[in-house]
């Protein structure tokens, strides 16, 4: 099940959710980064909660099929 935030972002309840950290540049949130539990490396995404496509370099990653949701951690 997907819920749209607007025409660009949505949340996919069938995909896993990972906590994201904000990356600051000149004091402003520039990107979100997520440590991928499959690759064990950071993937960088635009600074907004929601569903994302996988940025894994290994084509066997299970997240290529589902993507994942990211949510800024507290």
C-alpha cells in the first residue's frame, strides 16, 4: 500500500523503513544518508522522508525489488 505526500514523494508500506541522518553543508540540511543493511555503506538521498530506489552497487540486493522508505531519525 502506498500513500502519496504529493506528486513526487510517497510512502510504501510494503517496503522496509530505515532511519536517515541529515548531512549539513553550511548549516543547512543538504542530504539524508542511510546506512544500508545489505551493502553496509551509506547511500545518499534528497532531504525528505519517503520511499526511495535502492542505490546498492550489488545487483543481488533485495532492495532493488522493493526500494525502501527513509525517515529522519530524532
